[in-house]
C-alpha cells in the first residue's frame, strides 16, 4: 500500500471535516454525500497540507456518494485501484484510511465482519476496524491497495461496528457519471440520469427529487463577516473553513485561527514559535513589552501566540471595518513575527507552521 496517502484527501466544509480519495485513472475525488451536504464548493487538503477549492459535481444521497472536481487537477497517482473481480471474504484484513477528527492521515486495521450487511434498503460492508468521525468518505482497502468500500458510518452506541459502501456500488457510480462539465449534478436512482437545474422532479423520468439537494447551508452573520475579511486578504474563504464558525489557514508560514470564544468573543490567534532553549530571558523581555497593539503576545504549552479578541457585538457596530482591518493585519503580523523570533532569538517554528 505504498503511496496510498497521496491519493487520500481531507475534505473541509463549514460543518466539519471528512475524507475523500481518488481512483487510478479517474480525476474526481470521491467522498460521502453527507460529508459535503449543503455545499457546492468545499476545501480539499492533500498530504502536503496544500489546499484547493473543489466543486461538487455529482451527488447521490441514496448511496451517500459525491464526486468533487478541482480545476486543472490531473490524477497521476496509481495508489488506489478498482477491481470488480476482487474477492472479499469475512475475516479478511481491511484498512480504514482517512482523517479521523480532522487529525493527520491515519490508517486503522481490522477485519471484514460481513461482506454484505443489509441496512435500510441497501447492503454494506461491515468491519470491526476503528471508524471515527472524519473517516467518512475515506477508502476501505485491502493489502494490495484495492478498494473494498467507502467508509460511511458506525454504530455510536457499540464498539467496533463500522460500515462502508461496497466497492461494486462505487464502480456503478463511476461508470454512470460520464459528464465532463463542472455543473452540480443530482442523480435520480429511478432512471440513473442527472438533473442540473433546481427541480422537484427528474428531468428524464419525472420521479420526485428532494429540492433540498440543491440548497446550500445559510451562513451566519458572523460567518459572512469573517469570510468577507478573508476575501479582502486575497483568499477564497472556502479554503479557510475548518468547521462551523471556525476558520484555519496559513498566511505565509504562520497558521491563523479565527473562531467564537466563550460564545461571546471573536477570537483570532496564531501559534508562532516554540520557546527557545537559550536566551529565554531576552524573549520574555520582548513579550512583556506592549509593542504589538491591538494584539497581544502570550505563551501556552511552551508556544508563543499572537492573539486578538473583540466582543461579538462589536461586529454590528461602527467599529466593524476597524475589526476587519485588525484581523487582516493580525495574519500579516503573524507571518512577520514567526520569522522575527527565529532570526532574533533562535526560536523554532511552531508545529502548526507551514515550512
């Protein structure tokens, strides 16, 4: 299973994170529908922590699959392969690949508990391997790197009972979807055709379509405020989303985090550098100087942070534009200061830095 990690991605939306993957010979990123639900554009992060905006081009809620497209992306990796004829048996080894809880890439091992477990109106592959939130949409693989299934769910009140969409169901979706445009396609499982215009009925057979499949989640005023600030920073806000009312991105080498703190405050912060092993007094003297206003410098877990806080009510006030400037300038200041502490005090970059 060498180089598998290069074919697996973290999927990031305003609701949380999931996993996705590419198949050899196919340029679409495959994930669960429930991972991207309510979004037509999402952020995709690769193994190098580079992020890209991906368009949702196909959704099939009944099967819980979605296909994503990154403009200009060409899949040159051959790590994960599809084989209709692979034999999947009970007690066979299975490997769950993905980003549980939004953590870095992780692999867990288990066995196939059932090759065709009936639930609802479909059959699933069942495993005792560890499946956690964030694994959804990631591939279930055998030792040769062949796709066995797509992780989709687990029983929350039971240990080691996880489920995946069977590889044959994935193969059908890939074969059915031959469109090369980047429109948002909703699949009708009655006739296997696609509808791209918002409609309550399939354009081909007239079957009912849930109109909510075409709708995007409405953002809060707070989210609109923060994302308009990110636009002014010159970035696509989709790339900064890391959960509901939470953003995380890199400005140069510095990681920036923006979120609601204690339900009352807009908080922006950046973990800059690790404290040095020498010249600690000099660093402390600098940190105690009030020379980064309106920001503050502090230490947590042996790491230097640059931070900014304002009450949520302030974004509705006459100070809203000033707050936007402060957030933008914090990102720029953080990118400047992490190098400053390296050059002047011998500090190492924080673990969150992009170097």
